[in-house]
């Protein structure tokens, strides 16, 4: 099977204007053209840079919640890499997002902060503190197939 060339998350929301302001205007995700008809048939496709999929067991997801100081909810969550996680979370809160977990330095060598954004999705802002190459030399960093069971 050919590899995907794009990852697209679909966030269905009743408050489209609020979500659009948050993701497009506050987070600075430029809008692409998209097809919709008229009236309440609205869509915005926003460019969010490079996409990755993080697969996690419930145990790992719970560990992330603990590290970030966020309550376990199982709610849909996206993580966005930013230059300054503290600033991003502060600006998000100023625009109406709910702070779930303030910025914290993680054992993964990132600064993470989590908010509840419009449409109920949780957004983790993460700021990388090291390159992938530097982290590869640290204990605990590996790929799943190389990790001891």
C-alpha cells in the first residue's frame, strides 16, 4: 500500500467560529481552500505543519497525563509542537481555552502544557528541549521494535 501523504484530523464542532478563531487565528494555522455549499455547511482545512501519529497504550497515555499533571479523561487530544509552550498555553487561555495542566518539564525532554480547546478537544503544547539525535543517546529512548519487553 502506498504511504499516506497527509494526515487530516476532523474536529466536528457546534461552535465553528470559536474553533476557527482558536486554531486558525490564535495558533496561526493558515487556511487552505475547501469545498462547502452554503448556510451552516462550513469547513476549514488548516495547515498544521508536519503530522505524526502517536500510538499509545492506555498505560502510556495515563503516564503522559500523570507527567503533565492532567486528569485522566480519555478525551480526544492533539499535541502541537511550539517554540514556547508556556506562551502558547497563556495565549490560549486568554482566548478562552481552559487550562488543564500548566507547563511542566517532562522526562521526554520537552516542556508540556495542556488546555481544553473549543469543541472539547484537549491540546498539549510541547516545546522540544533536545534534538531527536540527542535524545537517541539517552536511556529510555528507543523504537518499539528495539525496546525490551
